[in-house]
C-alpha cells in the first residue's frame, strides 16, 4: 500500500470558530456548564482561539483558570488572559478582574477600581454595585 504524504493545512479563522462556539455553548448550559469534566473539555476547546487572540475565548478561559483551577500557574495564566481580554474591552473580563483584584489574596484596590469602573461604564450592574462597596 503506497504511503500518502499529507501537507499541513493552514488553520483558517473558521477552524477556531466551531471549537469556540461549542465551548461557549457547553459553559452556558445551566447544568452542563457546572460539571468539572465539561469545564475541562471547554477549556481545551478555548485554548487555541485564546492563543490566537480571540477576546471572548481569552475571557472565558481566563475565568475558568482563575475560578476552577487549583494550581498557581494556571491561575496566573488565567489572570493574564483576563487582562488581555479586559484591555480589549470585554466587560465580563473587566468585571472578573475587578472582583479578583479586590480579594484579600490579590489586594490591589486601585486595580480593582480601575477594572470595575470600565465594566460599569459598559453597563455591568454588578460592577456598579461593587464600586459602591469599595
């Protein structure tokens, strides 16, 4: 049987859209999105689009890594992804960063205020409430 050599196929933007859509669909399902195995699968699906700079993937993967991972390295990577998405204008990432920066473990009230103000300016009601408490 002859051996067929394949040439590598360049990844098109559409090749990242499907995994992103599947991951977001899984995470947004009320019961499905709460299970550890689904979160793990969604994280794997979000990895490539996040690396390619897709803001929504950076935001959701960052949230997963910060909230659902037990090790420091993953939380640091998640924090960096959230920062990238927040700088790109993602209000959910801005809100999450504001929440994280206001926690005692991070304790960066100026950063918390900065991110919460940006999120509040985009209509995030929770950010507005948190700002009142700061």
